[in-house]
C-alpha cells in the first residue's frame, strides 16, 4: 500500500543543577520515568516479537548528556523511589490510585536499575545495533539554526554529531533540525557535516509530503511531516490525548502530586473531573489505534491512486508526548506499530524509506519551522526580540573571543567554558517558552544567566584578566559540565592560519 515512517524527537534543555520544581530537574525525571523508559520498553517488546526498523528516534545531544550524567542517574534513582513513597502516601485518600502508582513506580525502578544504571547511551546503542530504530543526531544544545551566525551554527552542529558518535559509536546520518527550522543554504552545512537527511514541516514542501526530496543541488534529503495524519494524534484543537477516558495531565492530587482523574470533558472544571479508569483508557487506546491505522491506510491508498505508485507518510512528534503528556501514549504506539503491517502498510525508518526509493525530484525550500505559522515567529517574534538581540550579542562575543586568542595555542579551558555557556544561552527552548508563556520566568532566567556569564568572560579576557576569567570559567564548568569535548578552537575562522590576536570585541559572523 505504501510506507509509514514514525519519527520521535526526544529533547529537553539542560536542566541539571538548575532548579527542581515546578521547572528544572523534575521536568527531566518526569519525562525519563513516564516517556523514555516506557517507550524503550515498548520498542524492546516489539523487537522481541521480530519487528525491526520500527521508527526513527531523535535524541538531542543535550538530552543524551543528561541521560548519561552520573549526577542525573543518582538523582533519577532517588526520584523514582520518591514516586513510590508518594504512592504510599496516597493510600489514605485513594487506595486504587495508590496501588496503581505503587506498581508503576516499582516497575520503573526495576527497569531503571536493570537497564539504565550505566546511562542512556547503552540503551540507545542496543536499539540501533539490533536495527530496531534509526537514531538521529542534531546540534549540541538545540539552537534555532536559522538565526545563528554561520560559524556558530556549523560549530554546534558538528559538536552535536561528534558527541553522538562518542556516545553511540556511530555518527548519525540523519538529524532532527531543531524546531524543524530551515533557512536556504542550511543544506550546505548539512552536506559538509555528512548529514544525509533531515526533517521539515509539511508546508515547507507545500504539503507535498508523499516523498523525500534532495535540496537545492545537494544530496541532502528533506522529509516533511504529513500534517493531515500527524494532527490526527496531536493538534492545537483536537487529537486523541484529549479524549474523555484518558488520564488528565493537568489535574494533580495536591498532597502527593499524582494524577487521579480522567479528562472527562474538554470544558469540565478540575473539581468535576471523574476518577481515572484504566479499563476505559485501554478501550480508548484500542479505538484510537484502529482509527489511526485506518487514517494512514486511507491516506496511502489516496496517494497511490493519485500518483500511480506507493507513497510515503511521515508522522513526527515529541517523544515526551508518549507517556509524559499522554499517559496511554506508549500503549497506543505499541498497538499502532503492531497493526499497521497487518493492514498492508510498510513500517520503516527514514533510512528505510530512502532505501525503498521514496526519493523524488530536487526542491528549493523556503524559510520555515514547525512552530506557529510555520515561520520563525516563535523564536524571532516581538515577544522575544530582547532574547534575539541577546543571542546576537552572545554569538558576536564568542566569535570575537575565539578570534582574539593566541594563534597556534592548545586547547583553552576558559574558551571552552565560554563556548558551553554561549551554546546554552542559544538554546531554542528559552524563546519557545517565553512566546508560549510556558514557565516564561524560568526561561528568561536561564537565558539571562548564560548570557551574563558569556558577557562576564568576554569582558575579562580583553582586559587581560586571564586568571580571573579562568577561575570564573571553572566555576561555570563545574555547574554546566554538559559537553566535556566542546573545543572552542573549532570556531576559529581559519583554524590553521596564524593571525594577530586582538580582543577587539568584534568578530566576523560569517
């Protein structure tokens, strides 16, 4: 009938040692417990039944660094134990909730201690080595690439791909472009970095998403989301997770932090939500999985009739939707990935789609993203003009400092720490959270903190206060030890050319 590719994008910003609740490390541990563990378990069960090339899984370098970090691993173990204790606390008021959550927490603890105690990389390696998934990489700290100076953009892309190679034993051939952000010419950076395929949103291909396309004179292939299919699951106004029988994400027991209610209705007040019923939720999973399989099948049938050959449907989501936001999401995934082949649909990865011949004529892509309006307004709109200006200043200062370093010098820990703080400041998450008014106070604080550290170091260096800069850089690196191999020398305009050092405060943005 045709080919279906599911792409999951796993990403959280750097949260370790930057607060806990309601935004901070708890965000990481919630997503880990409720999405990453059960999604991997789902894939492993399907693999045990003989399924391969199930989906394409993106894990951003900044998230992978946290899933491998010893401090995060210790804290995650504690968080899971605390989850079980909170379940015990709920027994007084809601025995059914307490029993359900106790079992879930106990199972998560068992899985974590057995499979994840050495970090996320061994888990991901195993899935990739067994051809269960194709792994995607990406730029180091998930920056919105179209707004970056070329040198910074290329530096972060290559740093992210090298980090994935180190953790996974392979350099990813595909990437999830952060926020599906694209600007003409970006494909040249991808080609130079060895990237063979990337994601854009459906409107970037004017809705013609039935095949992948080489971009503008390169061999780099763009895949686009089929929004007609994707929005069946998750859209601003509708979608399966908002159905009445699923667990309500926003309703908490204020004593334990557990979630006792089902959605009940889109306009039902919190106090009027009905208790969660696992049996009703399981029936909803079966119903909505069957509906999605029908939607994919019908879409492929329509494409085949129009085109005279099998077509392609790419459906892409944040991994955190499955389990964290939508409690029943992993069960729905398992049902869909089991039923689609039975309905005559080939399920494979982006790599598998290329191998199956779903690549057609070259295209020229417009500037785009997967955000509101499918343009750049979320990351470059009026609400975040101050952040955009700060990011431009951060990039300019970083390049000036690197260009001003002594030529031919070895690795410089101060400049490496400066590069790390700049990379964290340039994360796309901060502008997204401010534009969407989602923990905007936290986002502004984080962006400002990393921006101020960049300014501090780049004020000290041209003043000749190198020892003071080194001491401050060491303090920053101790808190934000995200990438041990982030080498600022790769930012130099001409790494092998000797130039006269000048801490002028002005760097080339080319």
